[in-house]
C-alpha cells in the first residue's frame, strides 16, 4: 500500500526497525546514546537490499528480529530503560520504544495490503496514538486553532489517524504533515 514499496520492503523495514530498537536499548544500558539508523541512505539501502528476498527468508528475518527485540526488552535493566536514543524525529526515551514498535507493527500491518486495513487497528492503539498525534497536529497550527478541522472530525477515528499518519486523504484538507 506504500508507493514504491513491496511486501518485501515492508517486512525488511520491520526487521531493521526491530534491530534499531535493540541497538538503542543496548547502548542505553551502557549509558550511551546512539542513533536509530546510521543515516537515512544506509536505512534505505538496507531496506532495498532485503526487499527482493524469498518469502521464507523475509519471514525468518522478521521472526528472528522480533525474538531478539523481545529478549532485549526482557533483559533491559532499569538503567537501560531510563536512557535515551536518537530517532529520526529526535531524542526518544527508551520507555517509548515499546509504543513506537507497536505503532510500526500496527501501521505497517495495514501497509502490507493483505486484508488487514486501518479499520482493523487495535482500538487501544487508535485511542492512544490519535490523542498524541492530534496534539502534535494542533501544536503546529497558528495560534487560536484549538480544535481539529471539521472535515477530520467527520471521519471515523481510524481514518482520522490514518490521515495524521499520511496514510489517507480527507476531502477538503491538506495532508496533515505530522510525521
């Protein structure tokens, strides 16, 4: 569902994203701060290089990186969780990583275009993410605009969230430009 990306691109991205979270958490446990990805070009190259692999290899990659991430979560000490890392959006608290991973999985599950849509996103994910992204959207508007546009409020919450995430258009509105 992402222009220019195949299922292989999405699965490779999910695997590299899991690895990036492990790298940040392990660094935080050592008292270091590292970037999520070395740079945008390297991230894109890694995704492109892995996208055309056979389905069995893609699935194995996603599974092994999920297991590594879950193991890292389980073994990270309080000191590691107290650390920070550098994501593409800026400084990120390690305690935010589980939510950010949840976002990656929910959003990209729909991006696969295999029968799971934004309407199937978890209601709890929609509630939490929608509140956060609506606040971000409003904080970037001119002073005085304190509510979401009526066009955005007229659509169901999962569609409004998809618009905020750049996954849907809403008639009468420009792209949200939040992420």
